[in-house]
C-alpha cells in the first residue's frame, strides 16, 4: 500500500525551518580584468551549503559570462568554502560587447544562450540531480547575476531555484533513486527562460517542452534513523503544487516506496521547504488498486481486435505494448482512475509451429510504477 503520511512542516522541522539562503556578494570592482563570482565546475565541484545554510564556493567552480551572444567560461580563483572570490576567463579573448552590461549564469552551461539585450537567458533546468550530503548535488542549483554597466566588475549572484528538502529514514535501507513529480503535472525540468537583471531576482518561465519530474540519483546512500533522518534536496523552479506531489523512492535492489501528499505545497525562490520525516519501507513494485488479468492469451489468428479489462482505483494508468506483431490499438491507451475499462489489442496471425510471447506494460501516471502482464499467442500450425 502507498503511504500518504507526508505532511508539510510549517514552523520547524528538526531544527531546520524554512530558511533563506544568504545570496553571494559581488567581487572587487577594481579588479584588473573581467572578474566575476559564481560556481559549479563541469566535472567535480559544486556549490554547497554550510551548516548555516549559506552558499559557499568550491575551488575550480565555473560560470557562463555574457557581454554578447558569446558564452564565455570563467573559473573561480578561490578555495573551498569561500563566500566571496574572483572568477577569471578560462581562455582570453577579444569579445566585442553588444550588451550594456555583463550577465552571468551559474553553473557554467555551454548550451545556454542570451537575448540580444541581455535580459533573458535560455537554459535547461536539470531533470536529473545527484545526491550530496545536506546539500544539492553538482549542477543542480542555478544562480544568475548582472552588472549595472560594462564599467562594473562586481556581480551579486541570486538563486534562481527553490528547494524541497525530504527527510527520510529507514531500517537498513540503501537508496538508488528518488523521483519527484507534481500531482498536477507541474513543469519542473527541461527548457526554460530566466530573466537576469542587476537589481532584481530572476524569474523562471518553463518552456512548452519542459517535463514534470525530477530524479535524484543517490548511488547507495544509506538512510539514517528516525532521530537523524537523511536530508535529500531537490533544486526546482519556484512552483506551487496545488494538488500536492508524489515521491517514488527506489532502493538499491529495485524495491519501491511511494509517499505522497494531496496538500498544497508552495516552493518559493531562495527558500528551503522542509517536509516532515517519513519512514521508508521498500516493497516489490505494485500499483495499488490495480485490476487486470494475470495473463492474456491470444488466438493464433483472428479478424477482430482482442481486448483486455484494466482499471485502477487510486490513479490513472497507461497501457502500452511494443512488439512487431502485437500492441495496443492507437499505440498507448489511458484508463482514468475508477472502474475498469476495455482496452483494444491488435495482433498479427502466428503462422508458425511455436507459441510466441510478449508483455503489456501498465504504468501509474501519478506514481510512475509499472507492472507487466505476460501475453502468449498459440501457433497456427502444429508439428506432425
């Protein structure tokens, strides 16, 4: 059974509360060259949170810098834990400025572009993030900054995202991944535009092709106890989950645990939203309330489409199959939560002497869990 025991922690949660990040200050305006401030290296570094939940830099972090359409890479010159520091160009160049100011993006994103006037960045919000102890993983968080003019060299970086903090504990539970998905299909990752100005926080607008789920890869993270739960952070665009959200936890052995809430949850920019601690007890993947046959048997040949009855009392489900000779009419069918419905199947004749098999995949739209129904088709010919 799914647990619906995740409650919003409004006041405090294990001495955390909803805490604003301290946003990064600008650097020395008298620097002899174009020097700026941010973080995240392509391979090993990341911005991390100190115990006071303020942002700090890592050595060798990098940013994207713009004074024209050219995306220039700048690298941090300080050390791990610095609050302020200088960024220098990775490769010197003679870029001709076409904008009236400098704009910067953290982390460095080679595919990022900017509008002609330098007011809007085109970026990709990450759909996959990596676990980090009491922090966000590499490339998860995003910050922007702009100077007041081309004569200035100081950048005050502001966080773009809001932060959802899950607190999970379990007895001998090792995590593989955790997937966050809004119950209202809110867009959380993929293409987006981000405003960037000197004197105002950035505003994120998700694109039409954006997706509605974020996966946190945990790489065998062991969960803590009920008194010291493990904190897992998602950095996502400011979002209001009007119908709550669903979290699907998969352990290292492939077993799953689903926790969800139907309460309204608002994730605000630059703010941590902690959730009440939840015990994780992974089980074999099942879709709660699903009704379907244990197996589907197809005739060797038939002029009519076959059908299968599928229903689910807890969520909408999709039904699909992909074999050269067998599938769902229309490619994929969706069955709304409630009573069972008839789903049409097609198949080619089995003009052979051997039985052949396939599977029908049923996937929960909310939970993301899948089950497979075995399909067999008898042969038309028999061996003499």
